[in-house]
C-alpha cells in the first residue's frame, strides 16, 4: 500500500508526517498540527495567555499557567463551582458550625457535616454515623467491621490473617497448627480448619484434644470395689 506525499504507511494505515513533533498537540496532516486547549503555534509549542485575552475568563483575578490558568477572588468572595466566577463569601461565624456551612435551597445558611457524619439536634455539631450497624460497609465474611469517627475499617476475624491470595491482599486462613498458635495438648495432633483448628488426642490417649490422658487397661476403683463386694456375697457351699 502506497501513500501520498507527506504521508507514510504505518501498519497498513496512511499517517501524516510532521517535520517537527507537535509538542502539545497531534499531527493531523503533512506538517500540520492540531493543538490542545491552552496552546498555539505551528508545532503547538506556544502557551496561550488566557488572562490577556480581550474577554477574560475570570471575574476577579487571573493567573496564567502553562497551557491553562487559575482564577482567584478578592477578599470577602469565594470561587464558585465553575472555577471562574466569584460569589459573596458565606458568613458562618454566627452559626458557630463545628466543620462548615452551606447555602440551603431557600438561600439560608446552614451547618454542614463531612461524609460519615450527620448533623446533631443542635444543628451545629456533627455526630458520628456507625456504618457497622447497617450494610453501608464493604467488609467481607472474613472481616469484622470496626467503626471509626466519620468512617470505618475492616479487620481480619480471629482465625484469619492479612496476606496475599491470588495476587490480591485479603484476609486468608491462619494455619494455627503451622505457627504453633494453638492450645492442643502435647499428646494431641492439631488439625487446621477454615478460620480455626481442632485437636485430636493421639492413639492410646483419651480426652477432648485440649486435655488428653493415657488410657488404662486396669479396672477403675469403682469397678474393683463392685467386684470385691460381689465376691463377699458369693460363698462356697
């Protein structure tokens, strides 16, 4: 496949050639650049001073930056959400808000709480919201939710430890038998299970695995006493 002059074949597609690279743009034709916003020039290497344009982008003060600009407001004003306009600064002094304030729909000023907190009954301070009480947390079955002020953390449950499983950091089973972190008897074997472990007394021992005692073939004291009493009752004729 052949391309016209000023174009070249790249993987079967004719692409334009620019003698110099377009520093802040893209080559769209033979030696022709399309510049990104905030730049100009044949090779997009010149910054546009937005603050010096006939129509200034900022309502108050403007500071030019490479490829862009920043707006600033005079004292007593604050930058609006569009990043350009300046509006009268809210006065929260009289409200004595714990964190901040906002304009309500009716234009009234009210106290505002950060995420994870809600406004208390005094409409001034913020109370913690316990995410662990509901389903708003993201802890897994192997984790326990622990509430913090304004948020929560997930901690591994007993029997699990933080580690890597299938290239993912998660809570994996803790092998108590391998680490020796178990309460099995010295005469018992430790068997690891998911999130826990069990203890099994060794052969020749009895018990629950946490306490094991050696089995005895001799009769117990109660059995020996019963046989003694029985032999006294049977007399030869």
